[in-house]
C-alpha cells in the first residue's frame, strides 16, 4: 500500500562521514643528552563543511555542506552505491554542479517567477519537511516496526489461508503450433499440425523418449530446452483445457492430443503434489515479510491518527457526477407532456 511504502523514509541515512584522521606521529626519541622533547604541536583545525567549496557555478559556490544535504535525502540504496563506487562522490558533485548550471540559466529566464514553479516549489518543500519529520522521529518509529519471532508466528497462525499451497502438477508437453491466419506463409495449418501430432505419437510407440521429442520438435520456447518439463506448477495458471488434461490424465502416460489457443499438445503427467498447509518453519520468511508490511501499515495509521487529532485535516468530498437528472414529475392533476411524433409520422 502507498502509505506503508513511505515508512522506509524514517531510515534515511545521515551524510557521509569524514575519513578517519591519521594518528599523530610519535614524538622523536630523546637525544643522548638529556635534552627535553619539544612540545607536541596541536593538530590543525578541520575546516567546516560549509567552508569547503567543491564547485562554483555562475559565481555561486557549492560546498561540502551542500553535498551532504543532497546526499542525505537520497534513498538508502543509492547512498550505499555512491559510497561504495570509486569516484562516486565526485560524479555526484558533477551532477549537482550541472543541475546548478541549469538552475542559473532558468533564473536568468525568469522561470522561477512563474505560478506553476511556485506551486511546485511549495509542494517540494512540504515533501522535504515531511522527510525531516520522519527522520527526526525515525528511532521511535523504527522501534514500533520491530517484530519478534513470536509476532511472526502469531501472524502465521492468524492468517492460515495465506500459507496454503494448492495442488501442484509436473508435466512434460510437446506443442505443435498452428498458425492463426491461414494467409500466413510461416507455420502449420490445423490439418498439418494434426498430422505432425500423429507422427509424434507413432514415434513414441516406437520407443522414442518423450523429452527427446520435446527438445527437437516442441514449439514452446519456455520448456523446449528442458524436455518440455514444467515442474510443480499451480495448474490454475494454465489454459483451462491444458489444465484439465494435466489434472485428469493418468500419471506417467501420454494422453490424447488436446487443442488450446496455441495449437495441439501431447501431455505426459510426471507427478502431482496434493494441496497442503505450508508449515511455519518453511513459510517463516514469507510470513516475516507479510507481517512487516502489516506492521508498517499499522504504525503509519497510528502516526496519521495522532497528527489528525492535533492538526485539522479534511479531504474534500468527491464532486457529484454529471449524469443528467430525471425530469420532475408533473404536478398532480396536470397532463403529462406527450412525446413529439417521429419524423414523417401522422400529425
């Protein structure tokens, strides 16, 4: 859900930290004479980020502090990529400078004075302030998002229908495609496809392996290289005619040809697995993800409910539809208007 997808904003990383300072050099060993060692010199003060200029565009500086501010609002994954990529920071600063170049030109053109830009600017400020609030409240919100193993187990037990595995079927098939338009030059006609199927059936009776014929002759690119095999698939995802054959044919035997929108199929059922309730240990990772999504939604709703009690909040009601209204009923005793006669009718 959209509201839940906003929750990760609370985990926005902080700006990149300065590289660790090198340890000060050890004091030199005293000379043979008892000459006192010189006093250690204090380390030079590190410049403030707002004083470190990383680029200049149109006479306007871009500072280390500007970089950190831009870095700070990046999604977490992009932050990690930037830090891990050699030269990533330099490339990011270059993009910042090029964006600044465009902005300077836009201001010269007066584009920052247009009403549309001002509305967009206000909207952007709201989004950034929302991020700042979520970052400020991040630690408290993250604490509410944490789930224990007991929470995950409780979610699993409360939603058993979400962890039911339907009956699964493993089949091999050979597809002989039929061209949909008889005018097409490529492909087989319906009669030609039937003849090809009959030839394949004869080859199977001679003892040729189904998977070898599938690799050589099947027109299904999704299974051809695997000997026509689809393993442990929910048959509800298949064409209904194909699915019915897969669910009813005897295991290990090649059934009669069936026709679908794709052409003719020879199907061999390799095996079936009955529907079952997936045990918790097997479903734990999926249950964890589902429980986390639910918890995110709950935390978001709690946050919104609290803010709405503090700050007036109202959504406009949808505008009424433009459907034409019914004509008012005639007053009691008044004669209802008669419909106009059809063109060319009696007068």
